[in-house]
């Protein structure tokens, strides 16, 4: 694995975000260094998904700043943010059921600049996930849940992603499929240079991927550190980590 050091590629400062008059994220600070994987854990409904949505432009922050690659992006539209190399892989998979695996992957190769590079991008995805190459002509509706999640990850990699936001990749999957999906995430970490910001509820699988872990409660970060450091905090272990 390459050395995982560098200046922050993502810098979130005093972020406030929510829906209507309800603010879910409150004065949150967060940074992700280039080439590193940061994992957010914590109770459902406390702002983790909202944070990702605000960073990727799916919702407009009510306050604070979001900087990506040295440029301020809060308030920018999602298309602009994606073109910069910040790609959001949302909960579930969002596939087009009647399309094939390859057609679903190609849907991410827009606008025209990405379309021109679609063949190298496909080759990159198939090199990472050879099982998708084997199923490239298969309709998405016939895939298992884990295979569909791999297509969603692969679709995120059809762009030149400098930062991947991945929201609960294990959600709704059987244990064997969770192992498959996290094997794919480990492949991304090992073989690509992009950073990852990952939201997860299944904490037994983050040990092999997390460089930094943040505990999110009530819209803010309440504890941070490596998994090893947090494993010495009895409250964190009993509430969130379980046995690792």
C-alpha cells in the first residue's frame, strides 16, 4: 500500500445542514487527507448521511463551509462537484433494473469528457471487480444484493474520483455479501489513490479499512481517533464497536 499522507482533500468547517427548519448537522468540523479512509459511526438519525449529502451538493448547507481540493464548494450544484472528482455512492444501489451491468456502469460516464474516457474507466472497474466483467451482459434485476452493491461502487469509479463518499455499503446485506463488498472497498484502498469518507453501521468490518474513525452524535463529532485508540474507550466499545 502506498504511504497515506498528504494535505486534506476535504475540509468541512462549522457545517450546519438539515431539512426545512430541522437542522441535523450542527457546527461540524471534519477533514479527510488525500489517500486516507475516514469512517463515520454513530446512531441512526444523528447526521451522518446528511453530512454526505451536504458535502456532495445534494442539499445546500444552512451554514459553514465545505472545501474540496482547495476550492470552496458549498452551494455548488452536484454536477459541478462530481466533475471535480468528488463522487457520492449513496445508500442502496439505485441501479436501473432492466439495464445490464455494463449499461449501468456506462450511465456514470457522463458528461462528454467522461464519456470519451469510458473504455479505460470500464477496464479499471473490471480490473478491480472481475466478477462484474463476468456479468457485464446480465440485467441488474437478476443480481444478488452484494453484486448490485458492487455495481454501485463500480459506477462511482467510472469517474476520476479523488474522493469517494460511501454511505452504509453493508445496509441490508447478508454477512457473506458484506464480506464481498468490504473486500471490494479494500481493493479500492490498495490499488487506487483516492480518499474515502465512509458511513457504516456494521462496525465489525471497518477494522481493515479505517485510518481514522469519528463518532457522530446529535449532529456533531464527539470522539475521534484510530480504531485502536477508540477501542480503549469503554463507552465507545460498548455502544458502537462491540467485539472487533
